[in-house]
């Protein structure tokens, strides 16, 4: 891949995809590569702080989507339709992480554990986001959801940390149009500049 293609993938990965072409299915080799990336990326001391549920079952995806109401804009409350993608990745806490790490941080509820779990999940989501974009897919993270509702759907007692939809963009719609309600357009928020200091 050429440098300019990588840069385009980076910019694309910054934009949340809100609608999908569900007439297509992601090839198994692409899905396997995404799973490989999300499970082999760095984490502190290589501890498995999270589990990943990789969902392609439409019924399950739609049930989870109904648990994402909470986005408010211009007086309207909407669901987060990035979760309706061809594939939905759901990150949950892993309560069975390394024993030596448990002893090092002294308690499961420590701020150190939370910091390390969120850092590891963020890195994994970043890998998914960029790789998905490099493969030509649209992507979208979701952190606004009914945790208990999704836990029940998944049959887990572990809290949901983050969700990410990855799939085929609907070429007939602006990416910001809600998948189920074309009258709702999510707002554009310009990327804030990040200060970079080079020390040479």
C-alpha cells in the first residue's frame, strides 16, 4: 500500500459510518484478519484485559442496536446506528486476566486495572478501526448503550466496554445519515488539532 493510500485510510477511519449495505457479506479472510489484529495487538504486559464478541447474526445485532438509544441532537434522541454494521465487535471485561497482574494491582476494582483495561481496549479498537479502513470498510465506535441490556443479550456477567461496527458503507447515502431513519443526520464535528512537539 502506498503512503498516500495509508493516509487516506487514516482519515477515513476518523469518520463514523452510520449506515450500511447489508446485501453484502464480509469475506471470512477479512473477518479473520480483523480478529487477528484485535487479539494480537499490544496490551500492558500482554495481559488479556478484554474479551471480544464478534457478531454477524442480524437478529442479535438488531437487539443490541435497540440498546444504544441516547444520542441527543436538536431535541431528538436516537440510537447509534454504527452498531448495525455487517459485523459488530463487542468488547467486554475479562475477569479472568493473569493472576500475577491481579496480585500486582491488589484489587480487581483498582484504578490501575481500569486504566490498563481501557488502554488495551482502545489500542485494540484502534487496530480494528485502521485495519478496517485499509480493507475498504466503514467503521464506527459506540460507547453509549444500556450495559445491562446488552449483557443479557450476550449472556454474560461482564460489563461491556466498547462496541465497533465494521462493514460495507451504503454508497447511496451520506455516511452521517441514520441507517433506519433518513430524516436524522448526525452532526459533523471537525477534528480538533493535536499539539505535537518534536524534541531533536
